[in-house]
């Protein structure tokens, strides 16, 4: 006879009795610092502006419209559209935008570290 687990039973503690707390990763820490300082929102706005300036947003809009037109308006879900367009969108972000963003993040990290 197999032993059934009770739904109401609390989880069995670890052998040492202490709960394990996940240590934040470096990425988690950087993300927290960016968010708390408001820098994350400023960087996101900068990227939005740059993508509009270089025509990336218009290009993505055209790709979306073409995908919907080819698939039939009633046959496309948002998930389908995201699945189809996301790889193209990520691959077509200009290197200059990526480089500028990376430089801004590096500058921020240096300023926080000191």
C-alpha cells in the first residue's frame, strides 16, 4: 500500500532544522539597485526613444501587420504574434542601442559601487 501525503500536513523541515534562504544573485542585486534608484525606468525610456528614432518600432509594426494579414485576422492570437515577431525583434535591435544601454548600465554600476 502506498503512503499518501496529507494535504494539511506542513512540509517536512530540512535535516538541520533551518529553512534555506535563497541568496540573491548578482543579477538580482543589480536589478534591485536599478529599480530602487529609478534608473531602470530612465533606461527603459531611453531605449524606447532610441528604438523609435532608428525606425525599429515602425519596422516591428509592419512585421506584425504582415503576419496578421498573412495568417488571417481571425486566426491570430497575441501569443502567436509574440512567438513569431519576438525573435526578429530582438535580432534587429541596432548594435548602437545595445552599446549605449550597456555603457549606461556600466556607468550606473560604477557610481553605485563607490
